[in-house]
C-alpha cells in the first residue's frame, strides 16, 4: 500500500527527554469544541475592582457566546460597567472512563468584549431564532443577554492531545488565534 504523501506532517518536538508530536490545533477545531460545550466560567471585575467569576450556560452563534441572565444580577450589572471578560470553557474528555476515574477536562480560555443587552433585546434581535432553544419562551422578554466576542488568542490545555500528553505542559498547551 502506498503512503499518503498529501497528508500534512506533524512536527516532532522534545519534551522532558521524550520525542512527541507537537500539537497542531486549528482555529476551527477550537471553535468546534467551544460550540459543542455549553458551560463556561466567565470572569470579570466589579466596579470596585474586586475579581469575580461565575459558571454560566451559553449558546453560540457566529463565533459569539450568548448568556441569558437576570437583568438585576451581579453578572449583568458588573459586566456592563467593565465590558471586558475572561472565559474558560472546560472540555470533557475520557468518554465513559471519566465516569469511573477522575479525568481532568481540557480547557479553552480567552479574553473578550462583553455587551449586556437589556431585557427584551432578544425579541427584536436577528439572533433570536438561533437562540430560541437556549432561552425558554417565558424568559425571552425578561432575560438580559450577555454577548461575548472573543478576541486575541485561545489558550488551550489538553485539547487535541492524549491523556498521557496532558502531563506535559509544553505539549498540552497551545495558543490559537481567535
């Protein structure tokens, strides 16, 4: 059988005295993982400068994340005053094995600009039909929507590498343009 000469070669690198394949993550692969997930940790700074983070459920559309929150929530109030956030998306790994063993998730982290849209915004937005399953009908008029536009780079850990390779930060880390 002839070798496939059109397949890209994956560069090799030495880490801790072992030769391993260097991770080659594409922007598309990272976005696929973000779209497939639905839970993230969003971090922001309060108006008094205190750091805060919250777990959120999100939906994606056109490479943006959308989070529905109560208009009077701390997230809505504090994010609206600063507009900058940091987001970390844990990516479950290990399949059924993760139900038995404590397998750490891979992570995708990025910075972004956040806009808090007032309650009712979704009703008149062009993204409404794409987020319909995400926001229950009874909350569509009352929920504020936080829209996060990622910028800069995705910082990943453990995405696209084996569980064994996750032990080596040099192999498990990657930076991918947003």
